[in-house]
C-alpha cells in the first residue's frame, strides 16, 4: 500500500476541486445555466412549500443558492453558486463557501434561499466585500407537510434563511459561518 504525504493529499484535493470548478457553470454561457438552476430551485420551493410564496412577496430580494455541496471528515467544507434576485430579476451572482471542523463525516447536497426582509439588510449584503451569514438571520426549515410556520411569515428578522432539498449522508445542514462573495460569471 502506498503512503500519501499530506502535501500530495492536498495537491490531489486541489486538483479535484479545480476539475469540479470546470463544470460549475461560470462563463458567458454560465450565467444562463446558473439562472436556469435558480429558476428550477425557485419553482421547486414555491410548488412544494406554497407558503414560501408569501415570504417571497414580502421580501425585498432573495439570494437563491440552487446547489450547495458539503463534505467532511473531521475537517469539512461547503461550496455553491447562486443568484440574487430583486422582483425575480437577477441582479448579481454569488459564490458561497464555508469551512468546518469537528466530529463530522459524510457528504450532502442541499439548496437554500436567503430572503432579505428589509432594504437595509439587502443593501448591507450587496455593499459588503464578502458577507458572512451570522446571528442576524432567522433560520427556518419547511415541515414535512409542505408548510412553513406562521412565525416565519410574521417574523421581523431582517433575513430569513430556508434550507431545503437535502440529499446525502451527513447529519444536518447549517448556514452559520457561510461567506458569500459576489462573482462575475
């Protein structure tokens, strides 16, 4: 059996991430591909959880992240790309990245949406040079019956984060500590 040095392992991981980035939908046709993914994610959420339509109508903007991929074995990370929409029109594209450390093993994929409920929250997000989701957000998970709670719809939180569509073998999905950075596809 061949022993791998830490440097070799990191190089292989970096090469794998580089290859994965080749098909991530960035480029001149990339924005169209990313917008199509956002459309599909939005339609899925609004169809499966009809109460989110009211949430979207009350928001001043929504950041749609159609696919976040998370993996961890002691040390973990997550990455995805999405689009910020105001009045359902794409105004910017963003990448999201997160790192974690602790007792974890597995991989999963999920989608999430950040509903900006105040103009100030949206403005702060757009002005930031890399914005990190933290305590100012209210987290909500749609229940199995296809509804979100009334407290979510009447919340006065400036940002409401919904995580949905989880698939994989990792317990839970969290957005705390996720950094969002504007990208040019």
